[in-house]
C-alpha cells in the first residue's frame, strides 16, 4: 500500500512571511494609533501665542488639565516610537546599507523617546509649577518668578529642538531602509523622508526662534505627512498575502 508522508504546515519562507506580516501590522497599528492619539490630545493643549510669555504663562497657570494633556502627549509619542522600533524588526532588509540605516534609525528613535520624556518633565511639570508660582506670587516677587519661568521655557526650547532632530533623523533613516524593502510601496518611504525633513525644520526653528508661526506650519505639515504614510503602511500591511504552503506529498 502506498504510504503517505505527513504534510508540513509551512515552509520556512511561509513562516517568514507570516512573521513579517504580523510585525508589519503591529508596527503600522502602533504608528497610526500613536500619531492620532497625539494629535487628538494636543487639541486640548492651552492655546495662545507661545512666544508672548506674560500672556501665555497666565493661560498656563489657569489650565486645570495641563498635567493630563502632557501625560497624554507622552503616551501618544511613546506608542508612535514603539511602532518605529517594531518597523525595524518588520523590515529585516538584507542589503548592508539599508540594514545599518534601520539600526541607526532605531537608535535615533530610542533617543527621541528619551528626549521626549525629558521634554515633558520640563514642560508638563517644571514649567507648570513655575508659572503657578509666578501667578500667585506677591507683586514684589513677580519679576524673579517670571525670570525663573522664562529660563525653564528656554530649556524647553532646547530639549524640544533636539527631540525634533532625533525624530527627524530616525524617520529619514527608516525611509532609506523602507525604500529598499521590495514588499513595501516605495512612495511610503518618500513620504517618511519628507516627514523627517519637516521635523528637522521644527528642530531648527524652535532652537532659534521658539514656538513661532513657522514652527506651527512645520508641525501641521509633519502631522499631515505622518498620517498619510502611516495610513498607507497600514493598508499595505493588512493587504499582505500569505506565502503559499506546500501541497501534501503522496
């Protein structure tokens, strides 16, 4: 009687494709959820001319949801950057240049997260306490309290500037790696690169002129580009097909 051999459930290529698809879906989901969470939470941030310190510090002191908003922003950024790290494992490119671009991009993403934690400690905690102390201080103490709050504000500019540089560099490096991955649409890498450039512009503007109108334009542009390439990546990830498993042998 003819014997039959047990069928293999999957070939190594099939297993690799499944793992890649799962990693890419996880990455795309984290990226898009993190970015949308960040955008939504930021809408609740106290508004006003951020470079008009006397006026905006008064608004900050009156804000009752300051800490919650900044904690929400940190959560959104953490999820987004976790998505970038997941993308590093999903890409698994073989070309040496692209592989090293991914590695340095992952390192830059970790640096961006660390800098953002410092930023929110400065902005979400230290600045809030400083403007509260200035707003409630006796008249004679107000100049000194205001100077202290401004010093913290300028520290915020510095940390924000370098966090934007780190994030922009991470996106540019990941864009280079993505464009070498044949199974990801190449325009996604182009949009990622443009987004990275927008963050670099933010870093330069904040470091030299603070939270100006030019920086606001760069922020909005980065948001639009981010949502575009992250949504496209999500569609590509969920459309990935399984590799064909081998037919049972006879």
